[in-house]
């Protein structure tokens, strides 16, 4: 990511999901990750976030009652340029 520094994804969480994990690993630079239901998050307004310094990986795990079915937005943010790997998994 270069330039603006924010990249947002929309993820549809299915009914009866018991846990959802996001892992963000910096390949170069440093970035954080924020999650929010129904609205786009940032580092200041979110339902959950992780901002550990690289080379440690950022990780967020959501479980009920915070985790419900519906639309969740995931924003990766930092001061560019940075390259990251974002992996989400059902748990």
C-alpha cells in the first residue's frame, strides 16, 4: 500500500458463526487492523483493533455477542508504504 494508507474490505459473516479470526502480518513497513460491524472502521472508531509493532503479527478474534451475522468492515491502516498479508479464518 502506498499513498493514502487505508484499505477497507467488506466481509459477510454467516449465521451461527462462533468465532472469526483476522491475522495481519507485515511483509514490509508496519500496519494495524480494525474491524467494525455495519460501518467502516479506523484506528480511532472500531469494534476491535490490533496495532502491535512489526515484526509481530496483529491479530483480532471476534466471538458472540460482538460477532453476529451480517456485514463487517475490515480496515488495514498505516503510514505507507507497507506490504501486509491479511488472513481471515472461521474458528
